[in-house]
């Protein structure tokens, strides 16, 4: 039973039956799909420092965004990279996908490494986003994860898939 719908997000209440036969109620969030992109140039990568309202903090993240209706993940990656960094890529290398929190959501985030970067202004940044583009030496990302400067789960997974 749908209990909420807003924008791209729906929340559903479901009854499940455990292997013991016991019935339980669960809530599942359906946010739709998303992409995350790690732009790489030489020995550096680009991250964004973005304000996130839900946690009231600025955090380092990979450029990312939601898949629009009728859009393929690689098309979203192309659009979001330009919107969030002002760069386009010659090549998007698919790195699979992740489920960020399958205990309560079916969200799937497609991962890409972007190469062959050049400036582009085909899309502008979303008006409600506060983003700073930061060039980071690849040699530093491991310590940024280890010391807590990078805490975003999708970004950590993306770095692991793209760099190690």
C-alpha cells in the first residue's frame, strides 16, 4: 500500500512473510535510480563539496544525480557531470551499480568513471544546489576516507570501484 508520493519518491508499506511463517510489516522507499561519476584527469580526480540539508553539513561527494523519466543511466551521467562540474567527458567507463541501503530502499546507483574532461556549459547547475568543485590528488583519497573527510557512502564505493 502506497503511503506517500512526492516528486520522484514513493513510500510503500508491505506485509512480508518470514521463513518461519510469521508476518511482519515493512516500509520500502522507492526513490528511483541515480548515478555517481568519478571524473579523473591524470593523477587527480574531481569531487564536489556540497551542502546537504538533511544533515546540515557540507560534505565531499562524487558528482551524482537522479535518473529522469525515460533517461538511460549513461545519459544521466553525461548530464549530471556537466551540471555539477561544468565539464564533459569523452568517455564514461561503467563500473556497475550499488544498492546504498537495501534494508529499506530499492534505490540503485549506477557508477561511472569519466575520462577525457573538457569545459562545457550545455547545462547549468540546479538553482537549489550549493556546490564547490574540488580537484583532489588520487593519492589523497584513501586518507580522506580513512580520516573521515569523505563520509558519503556512494562516493566511497565509487572510489573503490574506479581506483583500486
